[in-house]
C-alpha cells in the first residue's frame, strides 16, 4: 500500500477481520488507516478476535455493509438503521462500553472523512 498510496493517504479498511500482525502493520505504516468493523465480528475466530482487540480506539469504525452481514439473526437483510446494533456487538466483543465506542467512531469518522 505504501508503494501505491503513501503514508498520508486516508484509508478505510472495509469489513476488517484479520490478525494482530495485520493490525500492527497497518497502524505502524499508515497513520490515516481506519478499520471498519461489521456484525461479522460475531463469527470471528480466536485469531480474528485478538486482531479486533488490537485495533486502537482512534482507528476504529463501525459499518453495516448493507444489505449483508445483519447484526440481527432474525433479519436477513441489513440496513443502515442497524448501525447501532453493529456498534453494540462490536463493543461487546471488544469488552468496552458502547458509549465509548460510539464516541470514538464518531471522532474517527470526522477525521477520516474530514467532517468538522
């Protein structure tokens, strides 16, 4: 990525679900890289869970990936209105307060997409 984008390139890693070494590599070399997490965290392997917990609070995002990856097992199609459910699931898996996760993701979204 550094060869093609450079360290200053803002990056949103969509549907992230990888291991600790990947997280540390992205964080170390791309300071404007953010990790988008979906309801897929429900099915993460042990290695992916370690990666999820390694994502710094100042680099985390939540996303619905509509219409796929619904956080509600009773709803087959996802939609943006379920972003709160995704955030709740991600907070639970990371072992953090939902309010803290929401505050971090709002701030990170502002930085990544330059909303002020």
